[in-house]
């Protein structure tokens, strides 16, 4: 970022609402910055940290804020050429903010805590009364705002219970490992999509799916006051979307199942269903259903012995949708390391196919 040049490419901001200031005097309420932010009831006040600059008018912007909102998300770029203090007045807001630094630093002062964002650390906070932000010189950052209701609603689904207290995040985001690294990539993806006139921000269906996935990733990747309430073990390591989908598949695997039905039972979109299965099960919903049906066939074959009666085994397999005997046998061996007849013989008792 050169001192005399804007750091944000105007072409990237063609679909954003952009506010720029070249005169330090414009950095007060007359700049109407607050009206461009997600909640007009918040009052954002800007002041250059170096008082010697207060009487200077510059040829190029010393501050730029670019915003675009869609659905439950708002994406913004903030560019401060000189160290700037931002104070926020008003009630606690309806959005959480997740900040990624592209250049320079940003320090958050909130509730008596001081947290600094750098290239390796981000911020997670809810703008509200007596929140103060201080940028360094040449500070460039992205902010993805997510509605509180989106995050708390997703959290309630993950926990399968109402929240007794509001959701609160640890303000420090360490990008160097775990799901936080994935979250940083997803936040960057959100910014890229909001730059595109024909991107996800302009498609309500795709936007809803992206928002749901982003909310689940935030709740898994950012420490918060409910993190220790997530169930432990394999069943609790995934969002409730996945658990509800798998329960529905097991209950209905002997009949025809459409992915739209599974998504409805999981209470999410079909796209989100695919996203969370890939993220938390490393597979697709269709592959998961295939595996569940194989498990059900194995359980039925293990209920009684019938030697190597291929016709009876095939009858059980057909009940769960496996109509090709050779492909069924190969899939069974890959999953369980044994043939279907081996399971029947090992049961050691009479068997009547149901």
C-alpha cells in the first residue's frame, strides 16, 4: 500500500457501497459511515490518532469502507491509511463480526479486554456499547458480519436445546491450525463471492446454504461459551444436521429415499447436507446411505444361519435396494472384509429371510 494510493481495487468493489474520506474532518458523523454499516442504530465515530494530521486534506482517500449485505451476512473491506480510532456507541448489535487482517493490525478494546488482530490472528466480536477499535497505519482488513440469530439458531440445532444465555465468542482468533484455518478460507470465499455481481450473494438458495455452512464452521472453529457443551465422542463430533440425517436414513433405509427427504428430516438444505457430510464425515449423503444399507443387510444376515444359500442372501439384499448380486457382494467385502455367506454361517442358527 503506497501512502498516496488507495489500496482497494475499485473494480473489486463495483457492487459494494463505498464510503471514502480524504479530509480528516470527514471522519465524524457527517461522513454518514454509520448508515452504511449493518445496524443504523450503531454510531461509529472515527478519529485519527495523530492530531498533527487533523488539519490536512489529502489528494487520495485516507479511509475507505466498502460494504455489501445479503441475507444474514454483510461483507466489508476497511482501509485505514493512518492509525485511526473507531468508537462504537449504542446497544449491543444484532451481528457478530469476524475480522481478517490483510495488512497492518487492529486492536479491539471491549469489556475491559484488549485483543489485537495481525496477519496470524483475527477477531470475533459483537459490536456494541463502549466498543473501541484502533488500527495501525496502513491497515487493510475484511469483516464478515453474521446475524446473531443465524449463529444462535444453528447452535440450538447442534445442541438440540434452547440457549439459556446469549452466545459469546472468545475475541482472539488464531488462524494457525484446526478448523480456524478452514474458517479463514471460508471467510475469504465469502468476500470473493460478495465481489461478484452474479455470485452467491445474489442467489437466495445458494446464500442460505453458504450461511448455514459458515455458521456451523464458526461454531466449531471459534471458542465460545457453549463449546464445552458439545457432546463428546463420535456421535457428538458433528452437527445435529448429520445425526438427524443418519437417524432418518437408518429408520427408512428399506424403502426409497430422496435426498430432499433426508435434508427435510435434518432441517437443512440439500446443499448444506452435502457440505456437512463432506466436512464432518468425509463422504457424501448418498455414500452414507449406501453404507447404512450394507450395515442393515449384514445385521439381517447375522440373525440366522442358512449356509451359503445365495438365493436367500440375494432376497435380503434386494430388500435394501441391492439388485445386482455381484456388485453387492463386492461392496459387502470391501466394507466388512468378508463375504455375505460368511456372516450367515457364523451366526450358527436357523435363518428365515424377512
